[in-house]
């Protein structure tokens, strides 16, 4: 399938999911109500619900999915390993730790930008540590192992914060927040994270050609004039910006970056550059679909989005490992 | 003339009732105030835990009221003019509601009777039912006086425990209820401040005269039952008097603390049940 056609198809599915997302909520609104509310007509309560609650939720879902799907595709291209994911190289856990610090010390209450800034700073810090340990001329295995170590460190620090938390309510707030959710996010959250997701996205999209050349091997790529160092920095910083921003807005939503590029890869004939845009769209589709599911599954308090994506993603991860082992033996 | 005054008075009452804000609570701390102070017509909804008799003191009332998930959309659709939320949690929902112009009162879990009275009076004021709040506060005050009069001369030493081994020292709601019932908390005597853990070794070295336990009966709510399962703790709980205080009386510190204190006092007089 041509990548442009694939992207158009994914875009169409995404539009349908956005419509579904606008239709679903505690209040029963029909399509006419929603259309009217979108242009500011009709019952003011409905206008508020559609414009201020459901639309930001759908937009943030798109941002979160795009950031995670695109980062996954770019990292898998960079590491030439289908198991790479922002979660695996420690970006998500570092961002999560940064956000927990902002919540724990109450900075997030005083200054709304503290949460994304702290999450992105820690994501970038984790990633820079990764580059310092496994940056120059190291193999893929070193990079992945370093990522796992950094991820463990970030989780340990997060647990330390929870361990020392003086207040059981703050503790449950941190835990719930780490589970990931799009509930009751406002346009402020969208505005806060969008510039960073866009910036990171542009960096990663621009790495497409380098990633294509890299499929020939690191030496071949270097001999063809691709600066590996620059490529690594570009993808890793792009990923830190995008993932840090969405973790700050929605908490940890796992496995999107792993599942989506893997599902779409056969459709783009395994070309990393052709996988980037479809993975961003596919990520948005997966997150919006999961967010519809958490609203549809009947439960006393709404299921957390990250719980659902992990429930689907973790078995997928295991199946992927098994498939790789079988194809080798 | 008299009839005219009557009509005017009824109209005034009706007008004030119509103007009074409809209130939704999205947390247990709010539920116990809203459920105790307001008429059915003024309650837009209580939290989704409000009808759980193991956690909520207003469970019986909550059965006839809408229960709301803690989501901005549900609160708006319920037509709430004011929302009462716990001090912590649901941050995104509260921020969004405030942004949409719905005032949100954050209610603390009180750690003393004085704080519980302040919270009750302040919240009652903000919810335009100051008179009901004052009446309830006065009743609590009277019941406290009665309790203090019947307090034992030498306060019995009581160890408070949750199933996970958590206890309560000075400056906690549990300590306030124990004191009001004329008891001394073991954790307080050992110098603990605030909420913390009273480890088994300390308990063995400083045996209390009785236990006050809570949250033991609520199966699914207590995943961490390390204390409750330990043979040493089980032995002590089997041999010393045990007062099992219903969790809903102090799941959020507030006016129901008086009921916890009365419960403790009543069961201590009966000698507890080993």
C-alpha cells in the first residue's frame, strides 16, 4: 500500500473516532446537539460539555497517541529493534518521575507549567544520561540495557517519593495519576503540551531519511554521510519533548509506541521513514479507541486509560517476543 | 392582613429556597456534610462511594439521591451550582469545574474536634445553610460534654490499628476520638506524631489494655493486611479486649468523629470483645 493512501485511510478512521469521542459521555447528546454546541449554539450546558470537556479530551487523545506512536516508530528505526518504545529506553519513566516531583512538592498547584516542564526536564535528563552511557559508537544492546537501567532508576525514585509521602491522599493521587487518564482535561492541557509535541514531532519526522539509510547498518550509513550522532540526538530529544509533554498532561499510557509501529510496518514495506506519519496517526487511533473503551466499560469509577493500554499491550509484547524467537529457531 | 403577611412569608421562603444553590459532592468528606445539612431538593448528587455503608455515614440517605462519578460532565449535567470535593484528589476535575465557573469547596479531613467544627461551620456558611451547620455543631459540642463527664478517671491505654499496621499519634482524628472517649492512644504515649506505623515489636514491648481497630472488616479495601495476618498480632487481638470501630465514622475526619468517640466509650464500658 502506498504510504500516502495508508495515512489517508488512518486519517479517516481517526476522524470517525473523534466523532465517536464527541458523542460519548455522561450526558446523552445527539449529533444535532453536538454540531450546534460545537458552533456555540443551543443549551449553554451542552456547549460547555462539548467545547470544554469532550473536545479537549479528544484533542489531547490525538496528541498523546501521535507523540507515543511517532516516538515508538522513530526509536524502533534508530535502534533497529522492533521492541524499542519510549517506555523501554526510560523516557516515559523519567517523565513520570519529573511529574511526580512536581505533584509531590506542590509546584503543580502554584504554577501550571511546572508539571510539563518538570516532566520534560526529567525526560531529557534521563535521555541525556542514556546518551552519556550509551551514546557514542555503542551497540543497540548497550542502548536498550542502559534504557532499562534508567527506567528502573526513575521508577525507584518515584517509589521513594511515594514511600516518603507524608499524606495518604497525596499518595493515592500520585498512583492514580501514574495510571494515565484523559478524563476532565481542559484546553489548557492541550495548549500546554501541543507546542512540545509538535516540536518533538518535527524533529523526529525530519529524521526519516537518516533512519532509512540506517537500515543498511551503522557503518554503511556513516559511509553514506549520515551523522549517527546527530541522528541519535535528533530522535532522542524529539522523543523526550513529545513524550515528556504528554506524560505531564495524561500520565503514563504504556505500550502504544510498541504496538502501533509493529502493526503498521508490513504495510509500508518496512521502510522506517514511511512508517513515521502512519504510526503517529495509528497511535492517535489506538489512544482514542482505548479512551472510548474506558468510557463504555461499566465501572463505578472510570477505568484508567493506561491500565487498559497496558492490559492490551503487555500480552502483545510477550507474543512479539515469542514470534521473534520462533522465527529465529 | 394576617393572611397577606402569611402569603408574603411563604413567598419569601420559596424565593430563598429557589435562590439557594444546588450542591454536588464528589468525595466522602463532602458527602457527610452535604448529606447532613441539606434538604433533598438542594442536593444535586453525592459521590459514588456515598451509598457504601462501610465507608459513608450518609449511606441510607444516599440511596435516594443521584450518585455522581467524579467527572466534570456528570456534575454539570446534575445541575450543581456548587461542588464540594475532598482536599486531595480529582485535581483535573476540580480545575476544569473551576475554569467553567462552578465554585468548588475543597474540604479537609479534620484531625481534631475543633477543626471538624470549623470545617462544618465554614462549609455550612458557603452552602447557605449556616443555621443547620450551627445546630449540628452545637449538638456535637453537647455530646462531647456528656462524654467527658463519663470519662474513666484513669484513661485506659488503647492501641489503634488498621489491618496494614498503621496507627495514629498526636494531631490525628483517631487520637482526638480516643481522647474524647477518655482513652489514651498507645502511639501518642510512645511519642508518635501524625499518622504512622506502630511496629509489632514496639507493640509487644508496650502491651495496651485494649485495641481499637478499624477497616478490618472491609475485605476488598484492605489489600495490605500484613499486621492483621501476623500470628503475634492475632494472638494479642484474641486475648485483649478489642473494639472494632465502624470505618465510616472516621473514613473522613469530620462531625461523625463524635459518633466514633461515643462508640469507643460505649464499648469500653462494656469491656470490649476479645
